[in-house]
């Protein structure tokens, strides 16, 4: 029964302690690669667990039986967070320039050993020849656990900013192709335009405010 499952969760599985950040999700669905929204565990009893949402400070109480069937991610027991930064480059960028870019990213990570444990990878993840771009991902391991998410997010933002600056200097930035002009809409717009260049509409507005024209 759910109450019995809740008691087993607290006494046998012990997936969290007071003060831990946890995330709850359906075990049949994948979790987000950018991390999960977390709750602080504030109180644990035999039948319920009280948590506080880290982002909005909202408080919620779950029955332990309802938690027994969920995936429970414990941020405090998740050391060395892995983060992702995505970049788009034009499909015409040479392989040599991509390697120069990769070397710059590697040097950036190595120069910050207190933040980053290692650069896990830099690879193409998506090729869109019709849209004229290739998407790459930078994967790096941070030294902090997900419990201390603040420094992780700051380091991720710094890495993304540096990546963008390097892409600008190497002229690797992807630009969206121009949108096609719909000639049918253009013709319709011309057909509805006043032959006098809009003077009739201007006169109407002037009359509304007492103008004599």
C-alpha cells in the first residue's frame, strides 16, 4: 500500500536528508540536460515530507507514499555537475577554423582549474544544410555539486559569453537566411494603397481634430 511504500522510502531507501536539494520527476520521462528544478527538504516525518521551492520560496508537503513511485534526484549527492553550451556556425566555416575555436575553448577551461574539472567534449550535434548551419555543443564538468547551483550557472554563463566572443573574432557567427518575400501579399498591399499617396486618410484624421484641410 502507499503508506507502507512511504515508510520503506524513509527508513530503507533514504533518498534525501534535511537540507538536501531534490528534484522530483516521472521515471518514465527523461530529465533535462540543463538540470532540474530543485526543492529544499525542510522536514521529514514518518508519512510526509515538506519541501521549499528554491526559486520562488514556495512550500509544499508530499505524502511519502506518493514520492515512492517518483524519480528523486538528490543535488547534494550529485557531485561535479556536467553543463552544456550550444553554438551555431555557418555550414561554410572551414574545419581549420573550427579547430582554432576548439583550442580557444580548451585553453579557457584549463585556465580556470578552480571552476572546471575538465572539458568533456566539443562536437557537432546537428547539421541543417537547408538552413545553412551546423550546431555544436561544448560539454564541461564543473567542480561544484548541483547543490551549489549558483557558481555552476555563473561559470556556464562565462563559458557561453567567451564562446560567443571567440566566434565573433573568428567570424564564425551564424546568421539566419533572409526570409522570402511573398509577392502575392505585396501586390495586395499595393492594390489597397490610396492613389493619392494616403492624402485622403490624412484629411480624415485632420477633420477628426477640427482641421479644415
